C-alpha cells in the first residue's frame, strides 16, 4: 500500500509532470509565469484545488450518477476555486491582483478536471490524495521553473515569494532580454524547456 501511494505521488513530480509531460494546463503556464512569485502562487492555488477536488470526488464516486458526473465534478472544483479566491483576497491580495482572471479559470483547468475524471472517480481516498498532491506539486515546480527562467533573463531580477525582488545580474553590465517576459517569450521559453525535458527519459 505504501509503495503504491509513493508511486502515485512521485509520478506527478517527473513521469507525468504537467505541463512538460502531460502538456496540460498551458493557459496559466504561459499567462502567469512572468515571475517566480506568480508561478509559485498559481501552482499552490491549483494544488489546493486538485487535492480538495480529488478527495471529494473520491468520497462521492459511488454516489454521483455517471450521466451527470462531469457537471458534478465542475461544481466540486468551482467550490474549491471559490475558497482559494476568498483566501487570496483576504491574505495575499497583491498576488491575487497579479494572477487576475487565471484564478477563477482553474475551474476549467484540464489538469484538475482530468484528475477527477481519470483518477479520483475510480480510486479510493488515499491514492486520490497522493495523486492530487503529486500532480499539484509537479505543476507548481513547472510554473516556478518557467517563471524563474523568464524573470531572470527578462529583467535580471528574481521575485521571491514573501521576500520581494532580488538582483540576480548586475544592471551595470547585464542587458535584460525583455522579450522573455512578453507573450511570445513565454512560448519560446516553454518550447525550450519542453525540448530539454524530452531529452530525459520519463521512466
């Protein structure tokens, strides 16, 4: 049992890490990763929704009628997204403003709905918890890595969560590659990181 739970958790950290392996959740991946702080914030919010929805869907999997299961999953996910919005507005309002519409859009994030449909609806509570937590942490790490690369190359700075911006490259000699913090730069950075991931076996 412990081995199975470990496998369900660790698969989301590498073998099925989104967005580099599953290539899911690209909208927030491209939209919010202008800074490390934004990436971590979005990743943690999505992780909370993933874990909560996986747990509830797993508990209700034998109660939800199959014909309306997707609608029920969306209601469950929307409930946890609303909780995230309220908590962020109360305790992390500046970050909430930066992430903007991408927080409510977690409701339609294909990672969250996909885990509810493909895993939580077919498995018990603990495996569903391990799956949601692993996929969520993997997603957070992906966004954090992409955000850090884009921010460092694009501004020469790095915005650490709860710490503020720190200088990485001396502005006296470093010329920021501002293209990296633009929308096209997000596609280029993601493409390069996907290429690097594909060089490493997933198993």
